C-alpha cells in the first residue's frame, strides 16, 4: 500500500490520519496514513528515512513546518511566502518538494463550504506567525480588496507586509500593532493568533464587526473559541472555526499527492457530527 503520514511533536491528538483515511475510502485510493512522533534533534533524518523506506508523502505540523521548508529542494511559491511547509513529497527523480496548503484550505473552506465571497472584501488578519504567513498569499489571490495585518509584535506584521509588497503591490496591505487596529467594520476578520489554545485573547474594538462580518478563527475545539465569543458579543453576522480549513488543507495535500480531489465538505460534515 502507498504510504503517507503526518509528523509533528506532539502528534498524538492529530486528526489528519482520520481525515486522510476517510478521503482514501471515499476516493477508492489504496493508501495507509500514519502518525509519526518527530524529535527535535532528529526531524530531518526522520523525514529522509521515511522517504528512503518508500513513503510517498508527509504532512508536517508544529513545530517542524519551517524545518520542513528548509529541508526541501523544490519549494512552491506559496511555501516561499510562508517560509514554512505542511506538505512534503518526492518527485519521480527523487527530489524532495515542499508546499504549503494551509491558505488554499482556508480559502476553499470560506468560498466553497461557507459560500463567502472573498473577492472585493476588506480583510483583517490578527497575527503574523506561521499560520498568518501561510494564508496571506492565497487570500490576495482570491481577489480581496484590502489586507490589514495586526500583530502583538508590530515588527512581525511590518515584515510580512513588506514581503508581500515585494511580490505584488496590487492590493493595499497595511501593518498595525494591536492597539492601533482600525476601528471600522471588515467583511472578514481572521484570528491567526494562537489564542484559541491558551484562551488569552486580548481585547479588540467592537466596531470591527457588524452583521456583514465573517469572524473566522483558525483555531478550533469544543465550543466557540474566545475570539469567536468576542465577535458574537460584538455583533458579527457569522462565526466559524478552523475545522473546515483543517479538512480542506488536508484535501489539497491529498490532491497534490494523488491527483484526485477528495470531497472535503462530506468529510467535514462527518467530523462535526463525530464531535457532537
Ligand atoms: P505561531 O507561529 O506561534 O504564531 C502565534 C501568533 O499568535 C503570533 O502572531 C503571536 O504574536 C500571536 N499571539 C500569541 N499569543 C498572543 C496573545 N496573547 N495576544 C495576541 N497575540 C498573540 O503559531 P501559528 O503556527 O501561526 O498558529 C496560530 C494558530 O493557527 C494556532 O492556533 C494553530 O492551531 C492554528 N492553525 C490552524 C490551522 C487549521 O488548519 N485550522 C492550520 C495552521 C494553524 P507575536 O508575534 O507578538 O508573538
């Protein structure tokens, strides 16, 4: 059987095996997909060993996405903007390639599963870490009209905006510190900080949200995240967590490896049903 897997540390709670096994079943693809507990000292040799033993593809999760990007020889443009990779594969010639499917997963979840029109929207991204880096270029490609990035550490947001401007300056992009976030409503506000995990969301102006605003948290878990709760109280029209992005980024990886697009929406429905 063709062999795939996900490597991270810790990896015990990863939902990727369940998602990919479901994809394989629905598309009739004979493959196995395993969890691999990576080590901080040995990540690179563990990846090389996996491919040398005939493995065909790896998903990469925290804390190895930057190291996966550095290890690969061929890197997609979206991985280059992110400077991080969540998908690795091997060409027929034996060259290790890296891609980043997080942003495509977000855009597909928003546009296909949630029916949101990104084209022409004003978008605010909170955070400028690895996840934010992964989503900004696909958002720009989806035709948004304006991209504002706010981060606790202003310099990281400024660096990201400068890098985006060096690739293309068709869409206005601006960096803000948390205390300078503009106080007008956006059509889309995305939480790409890690606050869903720690639950320590700093305050945001209530005026960011109105009935037309989609508040989207990349984080997910049982019940609404602190960001989604804050958005609901401030009057946002729609609140969504990042489970759909998780499924759709996996679907994009599956497509890169197998050339077949699995039905993300169906797997997402099954996952949500299993969570309740
Ligand atoms: P990261 O690289 O560690 O970046 C963390 C970001 O959160 C930084 O911008 C950091 O600001 C900010 N932050 C942390 N604590 C904060 C606080 N108390 N107040 C304000 N800002 C704070 O993490 P990441 O890889 O970007 O991941 C971010 C989140 O995205 C995680 O929850 C992860 O699970 C989620 N994610 C979801 C998916 C999906 O498929 N749904 C995919 C990828 C990631 P500073 O720069 O100031 O430190």
